[in-house]
C-alpha cells in the first residue's frame, strides 16, 4: 500500500482557495503525479479549513485516494520536539 503522509500547509490551503494564482500546491501535485492508496495529512489549521481542502482535493481529476486528516495541536509553530513527536506518532499509526 502506498501512503502519502504530509503536513497540510498554507500553500495547500491557498491553492484550494485560488489555484489560478497559487498553482495546485504540493499535496495535490504529489497526488496527481504519483499513485497513492491513502493520504494521511497532519493538520494544525482549523477543522473547517481542513474540510474545505479535503473537498477540493477530492474533487480533482476523479477524486483523491482515501484521506485521513489528523488534527495536531502544537504549542507553537517552531516547537520541533512537538512536531517530531506528532510526525513519529502518525507514522507509527499508519504502520499498524
């Protein structure tokens, strides 16, 4: 099974809001360029923003693969220890 595990980023959200200006964004680009069975996105943004992104991504080129969005609450955006822990936890969960 091919899994894409990524952080949902501002460029991805911007692409969903205005693709003409921003382009397709890194996650959509990866999904369109390579076959994946499952997407797991770590998300530090609001649930509404993530849901809008998921809808946009799913509507592209016949739909995206199975998508799971994992909310992550970081103390601050440069707390590398918390970022590392969230990433490792997500990888371990996907491996099961």
